[in-house]
C-alpha cells in the first residue's frame, strides 16, 4: 500500500486550481478530490487547505460563494475565475518544465 504524503504549498495551489477547473467545490470536497484522484497518495490537511484557499481568493484566482453541501449544510463553495484559468495554464506549464528537469537528473547515471 502506498504511503500518504502531505502536499507542499506551491503544489497545493496548482492542485486546488486544477480541481476547481472541473467544478465549484467546498473545501472538504477539494481535499477529498485531491486525495481520491491521487489514489490516496496525496493528503491535504485543513491547516494548509484553508490558508491556501484564502490566498488564492486574495489573488483573484478563485472566488467564493455560500451554498448548501451534499448533506444540506451551509458551506463556502470555491470556483475558478478567468484569471485563475490563466494562472492554471501558467502553473501547469511551469510544473511540466520542472518535472522534466528532475526526470533528466534522475535519469542520469
């Protein structure tokens, strides 16, 4: 069984933006989705999730609105803004360049 890893801040921003590109979600849903899609390898703790959401909101990359969750509780739902979509594309490009460079180094004998 794979071990779980906590997501680092810069990576967390990228994962949140990508998750919200699919649909608006509340915080707990974002954390669950990241864990689920990563086959339970990545874990987002609440202590880093909500500060990241507030930071992304301040930057204008996401917006928030109140709504009802699946269990009919009041929850804050986050959605990607047009500026956030642009940032997501930039972040994905940067991530791909970074991981390609690391792959080159790891492939070196």
